[in-house]
C-alpha cells in the first residue's frame, strides 16, 4: 500500500517538476537579453524519468541533474568533448553520483550527445546493482528551444562491468531540460 502511494506521489512530483521546468524554459525564450556581454559558459541539465524501466519489480521514478562547464572542452575528430558531473535519486532512495565526459554533436536545431561516466551507487531501498562502483553509458537527443535552452530525451545503461558478484545492470530513460547560464 505504501509503495503504491509512493509511486503515485513520485509520478505526480515528476510530472509537476517537468511542467515547471518546461514552462520556465519556454518563458525564457521570450525574455532574451538584448545585449550580451559574456557568452554562457555552464550548462545545467535537469531531468526526470524511469530508472530500470525494463525490470517490472525494480523500476522507479528518478529525478536528477547534471552540470557541464563549457570552458573545459576540447575539439576532437569525435566532436566536442567536455566534462560532466551529476547525480540522481529514485523514489526508492537509490542514489547515483557520477563524473565523466560527453561528446557534443551539433546537428543544427538537433543535438546528439553520447556520454560515459563512472560513479558511486547506493541502492537505498531500490535495486541491488552488485557493486558501489557503476558505469553509466548514455545517449541524449535534444532540440534547441532557444540559444540557451534545449528540451530532450535520453537513455542510459548502468552496469558494474562484472566487478561484483552479480551484474544485473539497469536501463533508464529520462526527459531533459538543458539551460546554459
């Protein structure tokens, strides 16, 4: 009974958070500054979605954030590489904090962003992934709402690369709102 209430509450909270982020992002399109003295150099990615959606017994709503400092980048033949740091929490109090790299491919109004980030995972009352050290591989596609805002969707897989006795992994999807500051 409590789990059903918690799931319903987290879904409502996730929907409310996504709506607020979407409204704030769309509102910022209309209030663009006329004169900019400095280009934005940091990006915040706020997201919400479903952790381990492929496991009926363990799936859970998640909410998270990710920071990217665009001053620390390198142009390569693979695209623009930059560092990321972030984390998320699930409705079952599982936590994941990570730091890694992402590749940014600007395809006009669409952006394609694969990333890789090792991190630390605490299962809380959620899924046991077999080890504290986990690796997150992610792909994200986003659409430019304005010069400083994007709306997107991402998919990730978290795994311990068989460092632990078991390696069940987790597949998640998220809806993302990205804002440059």
